[in-house]
């Protein structure tokens, strides 16, 4: 069984909690943590940032205290998007965005109020995808919504059965949102589904034991799932194992590291190539009071190899475009970031489909593609582009796909041109 190499980091920083949320801000190189439940008659609304060495509290204002909310990092607009969650007296349906300095409420409509839902950012279509959850005093939901930075759109009401506390992540190799398990109202689920932007497809009903309250991230070429509860019935098993989803099958990994837990949060630091885990609860308590002293506030990281740090300069860490919608003649800005400072000049190839764009310096044209050069020691570069007035355009609105490639790594994003 392949090893999964965990290292415990700080045990200081955010106070112990569960049902919080985390996302990796690839533009600023920080894992962002928000909120959660302290089990001390106190929901939390603090915001923390993890840089690989230290936790720093960066805000105590913004969304109201809550737990069971969901976040995703919109790499195109460089915002952490937050929706919903359990408040003190009811569930929320507000949408907030974190820009690295402040929280801003951007919507109070869209999906119904809920908690226990999941979200992931589809970097190919530049949409934040939300699924499931439910309000505390009503049934569970199975609706799928997408956020484009301007508003929410319901895109599906079939697919996975109604559930809460699933685990999900965006597979940027196969361009699919992967969803596993959850709680159907007392029993843990063990099915695996994928969302391609149009339909949900069940791709497995085998692999990890059925569970709820697990966490999942996508790292490099596979999804990683850790922890969870066998069910929300009396005295359920709490898991401490790690599974990987290759896109076709699940494989269990050998774990040496964090103890069993549920209600924790995970994020993948794509710059340092580390999975980060924080918090959770190692038991399923009969009452909140009995669990307060068991709540976890530890931070763990893992890599697939000993001593792994930032990836070689032959790998891309992130690729984003802003704004994601432009009119003819308007410019958009692309940002490409490498995993490490290159020790020599390297070129990132930009492939555009359909090829109707004109790139500004420092991008240069090479055959049918464009090249963004990186100098020695520079790991992030910006470029601007607009439509090429000399080329006819298909009917608008026109989605334009830009693929960045460096060595054997590639990232894809989309900009839409409108009249």
C-alpha cells in the first residue's frame, strides 16, 4: 500500500473547531480558513491565513458567525467565494467574497438557505459549483447551482440523491467536479459522482467506506479524501484513512499522521505541493459538552515524497484571467504563476481556441500559438489581450479557451466575449 507522508505543523493559531471551511488562494500563496463551531455555544467568524509556517488572523469582520458553510477559490477573479451556513437561529443564504484584505457581501439571493452543502471552482468554465445541503428544519436538497461572479443560476435538480456533508473537489485534469458520499439523513453514502458542467454521472459505488463529514482536495493528478464518519446514527465509526481517486478508481493509502476525525477542512497548496488539514473532532459525541475538550486545533501537511517543497520550475501553479467577460476592443489580464522561481529562462505556451485574440507584450507569437517568457528568478507574470480586429468572429457571446502549457503541466481557463 503506498505511503501517505504527513507532518504535524503548528498546534497554535485558530482555536479548535469543526464545520469550518478552507480554500487555497493561489494568487497570494495562502490557505484561507473561515468560521466554524467551537462547541462552546459559540459559532465563529474569524478569518485566518496559513503560509506554510504560521497562522495569521487576518480579519474578524465580515460574514456573521457560522458553521457548515462552504468556500471555493475563484482563480479567475482571485476571490474566495463563501455561501450559506448554519447561523445561531437559522441557516443563511448570503454570498460573500474575500479579496485578500476584506470580505464583501455580493448577494443575498440564489440558492435557498442551507448548511452542509459543498462547493468547488470549475477553472475551465470559471464557475463556482454548489451542490446539496439543506436547511435545519426542512428536508435535504439535491440541487446544483453555479456562481459566475455576478449571480447564481440553478443548472440541475437531478443527479446525486439529496444529502449533506459530502466531500468534493474540482479535477483540473479531466475538468470535472468530483463528489463523494455524504449523509442522506442518518446513513453515510459511498457513491462517487462527477459534474461536467451539464450533467451529473455516477462513476463509482465502491472504494471508501460510506461516510459523511470527510474532506477532499485535488492535488496534481488525483483527488485525495481523508477522514469522516460512518454515519450520523448512534456511536458511528470515525475514520482516519486516506483514499485517492484517479478518475477511474479509488486506492487506499497507508496513513502515518493525523488521527481519525470528521468535520475538519482541507486545502491543497499548489505552489508548495502540500495538502493542509486543520481541526475536526475525533469522536461522535452524545452531547456537545462532552466533546468540547476533544475538539482539535492541529495543523498537518502531507506530500507524496519526503522533503517535497515547491515543485520544479517546469510546473504551473495557477493560471487566471480577469475579467472573465469582455466586449470587443476591451482588454483582459492573464496571470500565470509557476511552482518555483525558475533558475533559467523558460517559456509558457498559450494556446487559444478559437484563435481570435491579439496578445500584448511580453507575449510573442510563435506559429499558431503565443509564448509568455519567464526570466530567471521570476515565477509570476501578467499579460494583456483583446480581440484581433483583423479576424472575423463567430456569433457572440463567444467562449474562448486559453490553455497554458509548461513542460508536462497545463492549466486551462475561459474568457467570454460579448457584443
